[in-house]
């Protein structure tokens, strides 16, 4: 894998530099709803967001989604660990992986290969650190698989935790998930009731009460569901 992450301030920010930044600004802690997995997470979003902009010399960067265990990801990871036969021996893609939580759960559940995809430049470093902390092997990538021209590769399972939070992203994500499903993938989504989830086109598989932080959500417990695309 290429460990050069392109930045605005320097010629490049290496994967090693990004890992150092994450270690210095987060703590390794068990995930509340999935205590079998530990992640490097932040205490507060805004200060870390500002630091990532300073580190990269850019303004207007997306929030550091990789620094938190979001409700949808927690629920989906819990579901995968409790139902390992869904991914065991299969090639799995975790789209918009963030911290890599769902990808790590798939690897722990026995997936033959796990690819964690996220466009955030720090996400690759977070996924690498978190995979190592949990003693699993995960491949990471930082290109946009949701693009209209993207030709999906064949996967046995495609996982998406908390991706339907914004209208445009949700539309692109759903189009991509439909495409991979037509190629034979089982598509599973973790979602805590985001406005743009197309529930009418999905089947609920499980429901959880997921502990989250008030820094991220409007409640300390989010009722979160796992959905399957189609039946």
C-alpha cells in the first residue's frame, strides 16, 4: 500500500505521521456496544476537527468521523459478531469505514478478506492502528467507490454503518449498494434513524439500544437498527 497521503500544506503527510497524530490526540478504549473491539477515539469532535485542519493546512475538511464509534457502526459490528456465518469465508467491503469498526468485526468473525474504504485522509491511518490494536488484518483504501463511474468489484458482503446522514451522500451510497447487490453481494446497513435511509427498500434484521456520546448525538442511547437491502 502507498503510505503517502496528499495534503495542502506539505508535499505529503506519511501514514506514519498520521498515525502519530492519532495516537497523540485520541485514546484506545473499548467500544461500548462492542467491548470485544477497542478503538482510538477522541473525547471531543470540534477540537480534533480543528487540529486536523491545522495538520493538513486546509480549511473546510469533513468532521473526523474516524475518531468516534458511531451508533450505526456499533450496531452493525455487534450484529456481525453475533452472526459470524454472514461473513465467514467471504470477501467483505466496509464502505465509509471511518474508524474501521465494522471491518474489524468482519475480520474477527472470520471473513476471508476485508477491505475498508473511506475517502478521509486520516481514516487509513486510523483503520491501520485499530486493526493492529485488535490483532486483525484489513486492507484499506481511500478512493471514492460511490462515484457514478465506479465499476463495483464482486464482494460476498458489503457493509455500511451510518452512511445515510446527508442527502447527496445517501443517494450516492444507495445507488452503489444497489449495484453491488445486483452482482450478488449481501448488503447490510447499520442506522440509528437517519433521515435519508430508504427504509421502504430494506428489511430490518436487528435492533439495539446503543450507548453513544452527547458530543455526537441528541441522546446518550440511540435505538439503532440493522437492515438488509431487499429481503
